């Protein structure tokens, strides 16, 4: 008797089709699919398990649901391939203990791609089929009316489905499963009333509209008593770079680019559908990148009409590009391509640099944050690359604060030896001074560039120890040539950084400011997070550049008006 063939996994099928180019998708969706395929091969080493039956069970649940509005009213909810990928990934990936891997899901797609109905269906699955007694499920948004969009969709789904009506008891603003003491409710936007929540699942719609992080933080802190809670965020791109949505977008991008330690990113699912940088937003061929439901829930003619109108009315362009093509408007462009950065990540042993000549760059914290020293070693052989090593310091108490507040894995970096924790809650310059002096006995440090704003006594003491300290301005005159040389080395694959994880994180954060002549320098205010490692490396490269007689600026000079 022929062996029964196992059904095709829709999650893997979608991922393979995207990676192979059979489904048109943007770079970030391709990275999400590649992440899944890579994890199927390697994640078992990290204690992660793929449960295809669980993925298919969650996907099949949507077949019991019915659409309630528009042309799809009363028809079964048939997930699109991209939605199968999202739902299957969330419920198919498990930890070694059998509990769900992902605890946060960030999904970003353009409008009209079925975000709210997907949230509503997933919330109902969490209420009915997630094997959680006393499951408390919430639809959360900036206003009660916005939260009711998802909740009301779920109400209509229950009303239209006989199997769901038999299990779910509706009352005012409440869907209850009496047998398991579980319920689903829309949540008031008043974060002051969220204390005491015990969240199993939260559906957070239109995250870009949240004015601050308070609601999402309250939801996250309310999951501690649950075995496998899930915060499911779905949104369209926003415009506020300081928002919680932008923070989660940036973290998602870094997760997809694999520029964060797995300890920090393994529990975070990300799917971002947007057109790519350089795409012509008016070209219909790229619209599917931001609209994976194109020609199904997204009508091509309607989208074409809006794009054509925006072409003739520039005032509408930002809104159309953000809402219908999922582009962040008024956003700062990240300076470093992380694919280029990864080319310099080949590890090397810094002991092999002992006794070698190098140039330093020192970026000190104001009071209680990250400080970085970069040492840049010029090549001694014709085919050798410029090498850079770092030391990073942070007060121990600030490490604890940042771990609680952010998702930067400072404790992981400390435990791995990449981050040196100093005692207290402020930068211990005496400790840094001793470390730098010790490094000067190992390496031939010709100069250390520094920003005089925070240096003071530290610089004087190092000079007294015989270390040449060179003031390095943070303006375009000093930073412009150095930044250009740093980028020239990166793009030319002539810089080897060894994959230092803090430097990699900082590299993924860097945004630049440009003067009217086109000169660039890193901008800490515009950057999404800390960039100290890159600033210190740029200063060191600047001193190396000066010592070697310049680079491209020797030929054309600094551009000025």
C-alpha cells in the first residue's frame, strides 16, 4: 500500500516561492521568508521546533469563519498565501518545551490588505482554539472606537458561523467561552486603567497611530502570568520617527537582517511588505510588494486611480505612498547597507594585532550611557584590509535600565564580553582611562581622536601617560571627509570589523545629516538608536586618513558653497 503523502506546508511553500522569485515581494518580505527557511535548517540548535500540524491547524481555523461585509460577505475566510505564512509561522514555531516561540508579531502592510479581519480571526483563534484556560483576549487601539473595529469584525464572524455560535456567548462588548472561562473584549485606550490585566492575546491595530509606547508597554507587562502570550501588532507605515511604531519597525528590520543576537530576536516575528528603496512608486509592477493581496482585496484600478491623482497633486503623494504603498514618509534614510556591512564580518583574532600601529577614536557618553573606543589598524600587506576593534563601556545601572526599557540586549553583550560594565550609574572615566592605558601597552597607538565636549580630565591624564590625543570636531569640516572615507572603505570591502555585535547594532542605527553641498556626517539626533561605535570608528579612520595624506578629498577637496 502506497505511503500516504504528507500535505504540503503552505508556510514553507510561500517562503520558497518568494525566495525563488515566483512570488514578487520586497526585500524585507524576502528576508522574512529566508529567515523561516534558514530556521528550518538551523533553529533546532537554539531549541526551536517546527510543528507543521500546529501551523495547518491555525490556518484551517479560518475556514470556519465568514466575511461579513462587501463583496466577500458570507463567504468563507480563505487566507491569502502571505496570510498563511504569517499565521502558520506564529503557531507553527515552538520552543523545546512545546510552547509557542513568538511572543510579539509585527506585521506592516498597506491598507486594504485585510489587516483588521486577520487580527479579528487570530483573536478568535486565541479565544477558542489555543488551549488556554481563562484566556483573556483584547483588541487594543488608540481609541475604543478603533479597538471596536477589530472586535466588531470578530462579533460578525461569530454571528455568521454556526460552529462558533455554538461555543461563543456574546454580550455587550464581550465574547465569552463559558466552558473555559475565556473572553474577548475591546480595550479602552486609557492606559491608567490597564493595571491588573492578565493578557493571553492582544490584537493591536494601526500601531502607527499610537502617540506613545504606554499602551503597548502595559500590554507587554501584563503577560507575565501566561504560558505563551502573544502581542499581535498590525499596522500601515507611519511618519513619526520617534513613535513606538517606528521603534518596532526598526527592531523588526534588524531582526530580519539578522543583525541582533538570537537571544533578543528569536521571540519576535516580523513581516514588512513595502516597496523597496529606488522603486518607482508610480510603476504598477512594484505595487504588489506593498500589497500582497493585490487583485483580491486590493483593487488594481482603485489603486491606479489614487496613484494617478497623486502624480498630478503632489500634496497627496505622501499620504498615498504611506497608506497604499506602505512607505514611511518623512523618514530618515539609514546610512549603512547592512548587506555591505556583513561583508566585513569575517572574524579575526585581535591578538594578531599586538604591537601593530593603530589610530584611535573615542566617543564618550554624556553621563550614563554607551562609550566607545575604536582602534583602526592600517594594512601592512598589499592585500590586507583595514582592521578595526572596539571597546565599549556602560555603567552597570544603565545596563539594567536599558534592558527594562528597550530591546537592546546589553546584558547579553556584557556576558559575551563585548560590553564592559562599570560600577555605578554614571560613566566611570577613571576606569576607562586605565583600560585605554592598558591597550596602549599592547598596541602602538599613534593618536586618539576625541570630541572635546565630554573629555576634560580624561584627556589630560592620558596625555600625561604619553598618549597623543587629538581634538576632532563633530562638524562637517572634520566629520565629512572622515565619514566619506569610512564609507569608501566599507563599499570597497576594504574594512574588516569582525562582526562585533555592538558595532553591528550601531551600524544599523546610523542616519546622517547632509549640508547644502552634499557632505555627510552621522547625526545622533536623527539616528534610531545609539551610534557611538560607528562615530568612534569614523574619527579613527579620519586620523588614519590624515596620516596617510588623505583619500578622495586629496583629489577633489571638501565640497563647500
